[in-house]
C-alpha cells in the first residue's frame, strides 16, 4: 500500500502576503479559491515536487502562524537552487555542510548525498531547508 504525502498545511497570518512570497519563489499556483470572508484556500507546488503546500482561512486547523520548521526541499544542485531563490529576491542562508569536524562553510566538496544545506523562511517564519541530493548516474 502506498502512502503518498501530497499536501502540507503551512500556517500563515496574511494569505495575500504568503501567496506573494511563494509566487516569488517560482512555485506553481495550483489553487486560490475564495468562498467569502470566512474561507479561502491557496495551494502551491514547488517545481518538480509531488507534494504541495496549502494555506488560507477557515481550513479547520488550529496552528500558530510561523510554527512549521525545517520543511526540506531536496535539490540536485544546491548552489544553483540557492542562486535561483536569491535571484528572485528570497533571503537564503549561506550553504553549509557537515564534516567530521562539525559544520563547515560551503558545499560538501565530495557532494555527498544529504550533506549540504541552506535555509530560508517565509514572511511568517515558517522555515525551509534546501538539501542537496545529487542525481545518481
């Protein structure tokens, strides 16, 4: 039996501000459905992802905006992914990697799978982690 994660709810304080932010990330807008002042659902999908995020009003969740931390976006080339976001005006941390001596600046020289990271946050403080997993050849 397959268990596919398809949507993650991201709590935001201002739906329009969040929509603008995720649009600026270059993510695909799947849905923006408004059914009056009590209900609105917005859904975005990061490029190449099978999982989307959703946020809005009246969705029936009781989460504090900004409370989602460390959602991982796996990328084949972290340098290119970070540069794309920065070019779009997103503030992204410098890239770092783990070594036997602890955290080091820059991309893992061996481009080890799951070993290079960079972070960014949406306007509410929900955080995202870019994690490099180079393509297998």
